[in-house]
């Protein structure tokens, strides 16, 4: 009888310990701000956008850092969460159609609005 009682206590202790670990490991963001702060480097929230000469220029924000990307013409709106791929960074790029020089811009091959 002592072995059965001891086994029961050990089993109960293990099950309680295991459920605490599962709860600790299963952490979800408490709010939208926390999930935005943990975005991958190839994502951002659209702050500004403009179209010119077959490109959509988007100013994105990721973890408080703002940067510009240029993608093939894409329909986006301010506040959209964008994921991009196929990037090439250019410094001091001048867009003649926009009459503007970007200190740094990332040219991308594709974008996707993340829901």
C-alpha cells in the first residue's frame, strides 16, 4: 500500500509541475503593440506610401525604426502589416519621377499584406 500511495503522490506532483511548465511556455502577446515589437526584419507597418513609374514606395516601421522599401506596384494602405522578400539595399538612391533622394531604400521583389 505504501508503494501505491507514494506512486500516486509522485504522479500528482509530476502532473502539476508539467501543467505549470506548459502554461509558462504558451505565452501569447497581450496586445497588438507587443506583437509589433517582435516583427521579423523583413516586415513592417506602412507609415507612408506613394506610387511612381511601376513601383510602390512604402515607408515602413518595425520596432520603432522607420525605413523605405520599393516594390512592384502594390495596393497598400497606411497601417497595413507588410512582409517582403527578395531585397537589395541601395544608398543615396535618387528617384527622378519622385524628384527625391532616399538615403537608404530596400528594393524588393514581392510584398504580402499580413493579416
